[in-house]
C-alpha cells in the first residue's frame, strides 16, 4: 500500500497493493515515477518507482537455477599404436 498526500490540496489517499502491482507492472524501465491524479483536485502527484517497489507484495524468491552441465563430447582417444606384426624368425 502506498499512501499519497496531494501536494496541492493535501488530500491523502492510498493505493492498494494490487493497484501498486498493476502500476508497477505497467512502468517501463525508463519511468522513474508514476503520475497519479489526486481524486479530489485532480492534480498530478508523482509516486516514485522506489515508493511503488517498497509497497509491492513480497516478490517470490527466485528459484535456484543450477547451470546445466554441458555435455561436451570428449574427443575420442586416438589409438595410433598399431600392433606391430610379430616377426617370425
Ligand atoms: Zn489534491
């Protein structure tokens, strides 16, 4: 939940966690804030990305993704030792 106080009329209201999540998901990486209109005077107030981030529901822990083992085919051993034919004397 984010509590917002309008800088113009000092009306305060809050955004629910769900609203925050929706807003945050809609932010582009370039957006450093979200512009929210005051419900009372319609002045645009800025909610910073950080404020939104802090109000987000706890993010799910990232699952551990072990690096997949690379199955590199080992080059076949070169067996160049040719059995020398035994010389019969
Ligand atoms: Zn206002």
